């Protein structure tokens, strides 16, 4: 270890090396993410079972969703994952804090855009068209009862996902403030790395929600 | 800079920007592909195609954006354990729920087919 890095910034004394500290942080975050996998997994499991029990209704419900907004939001979220990864890389190679903040803010803008599209073009439209069970349900008798079940799954799954996005935006706000206060360097950027893991995880949840909710009912004629 | 980092065992792996860009492009292509294929009638293979593409996209995000390709074995095994437990949850739940409608003692593997077909 070089002389000047005997006490690198952010290096806690209980660790033997910086690499060990980094592994501990990454591992701890992944343990949390595993609980998140099982948390969302519970909903995915229920979705699989109820879909198998009410397949026709779930396909009918799926056709109420608009694919172009789901696909656009998928692209927006993937783009935000790229900018998040670039924010961390910018810190890794020791670029200026202004550049780190640029990528973080861009990530926040994309995350906010995702929520805005969801609210304005999907949930608000669902409210107007009466597709929200218990809140606004205008069933002209065309829907089988299971469609309500599908829409419940849709709102709980996308709602919990959006909640995670809002939490992520809060975390990113804290990261911007920490960056502005010179907390990070190429030697120490663990909060950026770990928050990045969270942000990418939320992206992955959406990568599965998009096909499960919007696509697998079949969009071709006669489905 | 990367040459210097290569000699420092404490330095993290810095992923090249070109790798991030390739992963990003692959994810975008995957999104377009999964959307496109949903409009083609493949029967139950629509579900298989959609989930296969989703798993590939997830793997790209996990390996490159989340740096698991460069992570230690300990971290990797924790992640795999998470997915293994997810598999247990889904498999055991389905093995209960999807067999409740069995009215006769199953004879032979053909009994499995109507169950599997109901998933898609």
C-alpha cells in the first residue's frame, strides 16, 4: 500500500484493506436486495398462480394497458441505469464533482420522467376510463370478474415499483448533496456504488413487470 | 490511469465506457425485440420468448451495471442463493395451487401437460 494511502478517505478501521471494506459494503447491499427479490417475488408468485387460474381475464385486462407507454418507460429506465453507472464510473476515475453531479441529476430527471409518464398517461387515464378497482370502476359489463383481479395486480405491482422509484430519487438527492460537499473521491465512493445497486435493482423489477403486465397476453389479432 | 490501477490490488475494476454503451444498446434492442415479438402469434411461446428476453436483460444489468462480473465469489453466491430461494417460493407455491384441481390419481406423465399448458 502506498504511503499516501495508509489512511485513505472513508477507510474504516475495522477493515484490513480498502478492498475488504468495499466487498463488505457490496455484500451487505446485496443481502438487502435479496430480501427485495423475495418481497417482489411474493407478488410475482401470486401473479403466476392467479394468472393460471384466470388466464382469459388476465389477457383481457392486459389489453387495457397501452404498450407504447410501457415500452417508453422501459427505455427511460434503462437509460437512467446507464447514467447511474456512468455517475459511479465518473467518481471511480476521479473526475470533478461537477461531472458526477451532472450524471446524478440526469439519472434523477429520467427517474422523474418515468413517474410522470406513469402518472399522466397511464394511472390518470386509468382513473378517467374507470379501470381502478374500488376507486373508479366503470365496467360496462364487458369485463369478466377476473379483470378486476388483474388490475389489482397491475396497480399493486406498478405502485410498489413506483414507490421504490420515489425512494430512489430521495437517495439520489442525498448523493448529489454529498457529492457537492466533497464526500467522494476515486478512493471512496461506496454510497454511490451501493445506491447504484439499488437503482439497477428497481430497473430489473420493471424489466420483468413490462412483459408480464403489458405483453404476454398477446397483442396480435384474435388473442 | 488504468495501467496504474492494475497494479493496485485495492483498486476496483473500472468498466470501460464502451462496455456500458454496448450493454445499454443490447438492453434497448431487447426492449424493442420483446415488444415486437408480442405482436406475433406464437401461442404459448410468446410467454417463453418474453421471459427469456427479460432474463437476458436482467443478466446484462446484474453482470455489468451492477458489477457482479467483477465481484467476489462470496457476493455471487449470496445473489445466487437469493434467486434459488425465489425458485423455491415459486415452485412450491405452484406445486400446491396448481395441483388442487386434480381429481383422479395421475397416471403417467401426460397428466403434467394440462398443468403446464395452463401457465402460458
